[in-house]
C-alpha cells in the first residue's frame, strides 16, 4: 500500500500520502479478517439477485439476440465455445 501511495505522492507538491497509506493499512489490519470477509460474502450470496427485496432482472442493456438461452448455456460459455470454433 505504501509503495503505491508513494508513487502517486510524487505528483504532489505537498507529500501527504504516507499518513493516508498508514491509516488505510491500520484500518484494514483492524477490520479486515478472513472471517469478516467470509461473512460479508455470505450476506451477499443470501441476497442472490434481489435488490430491495425484489428479484433483479440484471439491469443493463437488453440483448436482442441471445443464442446462449436457446442453447441452454451461459453467455460466457457461449462466447468461449464460439471463440474455440465449437459453435
């Protein structure tokens, strides 16, 4: 963290990022544990696709042509197979 902040700090006239980096590292060491990270991921997983108690439709731009749906595979799998020449 310190090395990255020092690299950014070179562009400023008044160096101040060392104390910011120290503060971030101190907070992270105090609050970020594998157990807390796991709890956070579990809470997010329980939500699933819900937003505000309702199921999310995924947002984003709707696709006019979704051949992966017709094939019964995910979008990522469709494009991997297409790139490999399997589709």
